[in-house]
């Protein structure tokens, strides 16, 4: 996720508060595990400040340089975007890692398909958008020579539609209704800077918070649709901080429901081109169809048991979602908060139901195809926007309990439930539909069991930051480990890079 300008400062304050608490406990003789945490945290503060300064200094290392005799064995579990980028950055630094992937393909939830709904057009089954501020993803695109589709160049249409209570609301109407709540939101955002204020707001669900500030009617329906689909959690389950920290309160330049997040770019040919490009540069380092079942200590090393075979490593990076890590038998001593994060971290449930169209009736009506609603669907968009061809595709995106309902029955049955509301928003869409349909129900995918991580009530103030924290030579990465880009492709890429930097720093001693 992307947040308000104050968000990063709040996160820095929280991290500093945690560090001070750790320093104040048994300061004279810290436990070895805590000492390792403090060392790495201190390194992180200095090294990551330059957004990859450490590995930038290793950029001239040949990617195909042979592994030195006696070099530490590094195992990365999960060849999604985080694991791939971790291995790639390690390779740039002269460290060869072996990736173990449970599926037959690399990329994880970065998953694209071309020709699924219309010939020559690509749809994203997983992570779809890249923000202007997603530095790691954009850097990888540049390095891999990938071109981008820039949604900001499509200015001839209304970017976002709001179809509520049976009619379209203009952005001006949304802003006028929203302005009444800006002072309270800004006050509560400032309150997040103190541990007490953060905990109090974190104890409120989104639903309870909207009740508290008196937000009702069609504006409330809009905010609920937006944040339930954004986080994949129902309004009574997710923390109010999701809204408070993200929503843009400066309406001078328009209504920005997710603040700085602009969902501006997609990769030409599919975002999966990033994963494929990294995998090609890691030829011979990825072992597919290797699902981790047990992780244990073997002397000073780690033992990894898979459903097919086993391995031993000196350094392990776990680059798989906690929804899957919960099934792994972990025979290690981990800090209590790390265990809690693994076992309890919230995950959003989202479903994409997609259909192809022979034309784009929404554009004839002046819209981009993106629309929030309280009808039979919550959110929809043109998944072939800026792609060539008369036809296109629509993605109907559901979050929370609505996502679970969208995953029931056949895709045809799901569309029968969802399409009537979209037809009201964009007349003529049903007639324009072709026979191509597809559904991606991530909660039921055996190697995901979720869409992406999202904090439930009380988790922001208790778990945030502990997902990424390494434990001795055991590291973690993935979108769920990102404090600033949780739920985004960039969160996976960023934490993969950061984990690689920590490994390199530890190996260099």
C-alpha cells in the first residue's frame, strides 16, 4: 500500500520506539538473538537509506561469476518476486543462492496471461499496478529493458467513476461531501505519531471508525467499497488505520482515496515479464516443485525438508507468505512476536472475475472503465486499458466476504451475479461481452491462500515491522514484510532487495 506523506515519518517513529525499548531491556548483556537484531537494524538504518547503496557498489560483479570454494550455502524458499529479486541482488554481489519453488513456474502472485480474453491483449491475474513511487519495481523494469504502459497518458476520459445509490457521482460531489471529514482525519493522522494514539485508533475497525466520525450515506458506501477491495478485509475486520494513513486529505488536486498511490504503470506484455527476466538471469539456480515441509537446525546450519528431497544451508531466506509458512514444521527458537506475526498476520481475500468485450462502451460514455459501486459489484476496471485492439476486458474485483462469494460456483454463475450492477453503471457492456471469461480466486489457490497481507484490528500497533525482522541467519521477505508497500508488487521487490543487503552485510562480517 502507499500512504500519506506523514506515513513514513510515523513508521520511522515506531521503529525508533521499538529500538529504544530493545535497548532499555537488559542493555548490559543483551541476549544473542536480540544483539543480532540490533546489529542488523542498525545496519539497515544506514545502508538502506540510499535505496540500495550497498548493492549498488557491487553492480560491476559479473552475474555469472563462479561461487568461491567454501562459500556459505544460501537457500531461498519461494521464487515469487521477492525471492527472485533477493537471489538476483545476491548474485550481483557475488553470492550464489539456490531458490526452492513449490510450483512449476516463477513469479508467484505476479502472474500475467496474454490472449485470455482477446487476442494480443494481456491481463494480470495477480498484482496489476505499479505506482510512481514504486522505486524497486521501476528500477527492475529499467534494468530488464521493459516498457511501461502509463495510465496518466490516457487523459481523455474520467479516470474514476463513482456509481452509488443508482447514479453516477462526480468527483466534485465526492470532494464536497468528503471535506467535512478532513479535519478529523488529519487530527487522527497526527495522533498516530504517539504510541497511545496509534493503539487507540488501531483498536477501532474501519466500520467503527466511520460510525465514530458520523460518515454515512453514499460517501460511506464509497469508502467501504474502496477499502474493502484495497485490503481484502471486510469493514468490521480491518483496522481503521488503513483508511486514516492512506486517504488523501488535500483535495486541491482532486479526490485521492488512496493518497499518493496513483496506480500509474503496467508492464507491456504483463508484469510477469519482471519475474521472467529475473528468472532468466538465475538460470540453474531455481529448483521447481519443491514445497518446504520442515525447517530445523542441523548443528550450525539449517536443514530444509521438502515434499521431494532435502537440503542444507548456512543462510535461509523465507520468501513465501505466512499463510503457507503456517503449514511448515518450524523447529527453531523464534522471538514471540515473530511467531505471532507468522501465525496471526491478517491476509486480504480478493477475487478477480474477468470477461472479454468486443468494444469499450464505457469510453463512449467518457469513462476509463474504473468504477466503485454499492451495486452487485464493488470495483471494476478496464484490464486492457491502453492496449491495442477494438475489444478489451473488464475485471470485476471483490474483497472480503464478497470475494469469497465471487469464488463460489462457476465463473458464469459469478458473472450472472456481478454483471447487472455493472450494466447499470456502463450501459451496453453486457451486449459487448464476448464469450471469453476467467476467474482468479486467490484465497483458494493452494500456493497462496490469500491475495496479500492486510492488518486486522489491533495488528498495526503490535505486528508492524516484526514480519521482516531477521533471526540470526534466517531472513524473511515478501510483500507481507514491507512496511511501506504492503500488498504491492513493489513490497515484494523491495523486501527481496533489503533481505539480500542484510545477507551480504552479515557474510562480509
